[in-house]
C-alpha cells in the first residue's frame, strides 16, 4: 500500500497526508464524536425501563451524574496529555475505554454495576470531544478548518435527534441493553481507521513532569461543584449537598489556580488567558451555554407536558432548532474558511441567538407550533456558529504546542457553563412555576376557593412531577378530588389544565429570557475579541520543506513538535 504521506506544499497543514487519508481520518473521528454525543441522549429514554428491570430507584440519578462527572473532569487531562504524548494514543485510549464501558454497561445485572460501567464509559467519552477537535487542528491549517469544523456542529445536532429516537426504538423492539451495544460496531470502525491512518504528533523535548497536585485538586474541586449543581434538582441551595459542595468546589478552584501558576507543566496553562482572543472566546462560550442548554432541555419538557408528546417524539418536535443549528454551523464554517473573517460571523450568530430566544420567551400554552418552529429555527441559526467557529478562533490564537489543551479548555467551559446554567435556570423555572399557578388558574376561570385548595395540595409538587403526569393531568386531578366534589370539579378540569399549562409555559419563557441576557453579555464580550488573521500554515512563517520523504512540515518543527511514527502503510 503506498504511503499516505506526501511532500508538503504551501498552505498544507501540519500532517502531510494525502487528501484521501485526511478525509478518512475526519470521518473516523466524526464517528467517535457521534458516539459521545449520542450517548448523552440515547440513555435517558431507556432509564424507566432499566430501573424496572434492574431495580435501584434511589440510584437512578447516579447513572447520569457519574457520566457527567467523569466525562467533564477528564476533558482537560486528555487535552494536556495529547499535547505531550500525541493525539493518536489518547484518542484510541478514549475510544477503547468508551467501548469497554459500553459493552459492560449492556451486560449490567444491577444498578450498581451499571453506574460503575457508565463511569468507565465516561472516562473514555472525555477524550472524544476535545481530542477529535484537536485532530482537526493537526490535519488542517486554521484557514482550512472552517469547512470541516462546521461538520462537528452538524454531528452534534443530528445525535440530539437520533439519540432519543434510537433509544426509544431499541428499548421497545429489542432491549435496553442494545442502547449500549449499538456503540460497539461504530466504535470499532473508528478505532481501526484511526489506528491505521492517523500519525502520532507530539511535542519534542517537553517536560513530562505532570502536575499531580494540580490534577488532584482539580478533580476534587470540579467533582464537588458538579455534584452540588446536580443535587440542586432535589435540594435547596442552603443545604450542604448543594451550597456546601459548590463552595468547596469554588475554594478548591481558587487553590488550583494558585498551584497551576507555579507548576512546571500545568494542566491548564494560565498564560493562555493573557491572549484576549482566547480569553473572550472561553468566557463567551461559557455564557452561551446558558441559552443553548436551556433551550435543549426545557423545549422537550414543554412538548411533553403541554403538547403531550412522548419523550421519544419530543426530539422530533425540536427538529426546527436543530435544522437551523446544522445549517448555520456548516455555512458559518465555510464562510470563515473562505473569507478568513470570524468576528462578524460570531457576532451575527449571537445576535440571531438573542433574537430567537427573545421570541421564544413569548411561548404560551396556546402558542401555535408553526410559529414556535420559526422561533426555534432562528435560535438554531444563532447557536450553530458558536459550536464551530469558536474552536477555529481558539486554535488559531494559541501556539501549536498548546492546541490540545486550548481545545479541551473550550470544551470544558462549555460543559461547565451548561451545568451551572441548568442549575440556575432550574431554580428560576421552579420558582416562577410555583408563583404562576394560582393567578393563572384564576385567569382560567377556576373559583378562588378551589385555587387556594389546589395550591395548598400541590405546594410541594415539583415541575418534574407535573411533567410525569403529562396529558393525564386532568384525570390525575379528578382522581385526587373527593367523590362528593367530583361533579363540581369535572366541568372545571379543562380550565385547570390550561391554567397549569400556562403557568408551565410562562416559567419556561422566564428561562429563555435569562438566556437572552447571557447571550447579550456574550455578544458584548465578543466585541473585545481581537481578530487574528487565519494562518495558512501552522506557524507564522510559511514552511520551507521539500522532498517526499518529509513526514512533518517545517511549521511543526518550529513549534518543537515531531512525528512519532512517520511511516504509515
């Protein structure tokens, strides 16, 4: 088989591979990325069935929490280690762990086993997003990356739709075990292509004195923060399980920054934050996650509760949002690649996102679906560029030797922003829902004495409990009414249901308004972004290497990076 390495030419990226080899690698890492994104949505649909068969209702939330913890905490470690030891071994390790965890999860016999095996799966998943995006940085120059980075936003969007549908189909027609087994053939193909074609690029002469102290502090600190935020779903801010753990996480975060400032080989190099473009991109991404995750989580809830959609079909109702996201993600990447201008693309996207979220803040129980889909499409058009272009911006702003850690930081702050955002938005949503129920019932024509009684009976009812009863809300209320009063209450059931649906809708509208605010702040932050011309090589100078035997272009040599396995058959 002929070598996949070619002589470098002006404008080539870091790895002098044939175009065919690059595309094959691109498809393989997109499969890996698809696996990681798919697993975030495919499991949730099957959880009720899993609990029924395995038991362990009290441990249910840990199947989600352990995945969030392990996949988030490991992101910066994978980014750093991939800079030191190369993308190939770390990406293969990540995919391998993910596949082992998937196989074991599918074979689980009880909830404890499932939680442990999901943790193994998540340890691998932490590598998929940051290293996949970093590999694009290795394969293509900053000027070329746009047309390829946009595909990753499309993959993320598609997985959001396919996940619930595939999870529901497999659970209903096969068994819940297959939501994990389905990962295996896809992952094996990705692993084989990466092993066969991807060269291993790593830093030459880099210190391998890893910052174990910083790693320990980071792990405990982020773990405390994420567990505290997750516990907010069922506890108050003032409890130790929520507020206490969050404060511990923040304190350890401050200590981590201190330790990193003195570490020889920091996990997160603080010097990167001196670059205005890098810093503004990270901050904007964190803020954008509030609106993005808010829309992704609360819209399906509205469709399930108000429209009566099943959890599986609620994914189809969000197609308008995802269509806008996919289209703008791909188009914005191509525009950046062709024009070299990214600031105007980002600010236009943020503007559209703010407009779309503002329109969605008008959602009510009787909002017509075609109108809502238009609002969602506009929001998706705004979200798309934030998923693809910020990665190009960050990778273009940092030295090649820091490409992995910079990309992983972007991924990490996007995930942390989503976790923080959902905890805050969940609180705002719950408070507004509780405050709206009584006035909306009165507005719907329910007599005041009945409203008072209903509010007292449901004072402790959470939003999740309302969602569970869904379209059976009217029946549930009637069954809870004393038999003697049922003839009086029954004619009022439609008004009561509408009043609760309206309260739910207004509470979700409040969530979207918060998203408008954080998106506008992100837009203001982006104004201060310094637009750096996209490099046509991986270094400021044009490479000057000739000869088919050259396995690495001069730009990587300038950055102190070498090709570890130069012969690929």
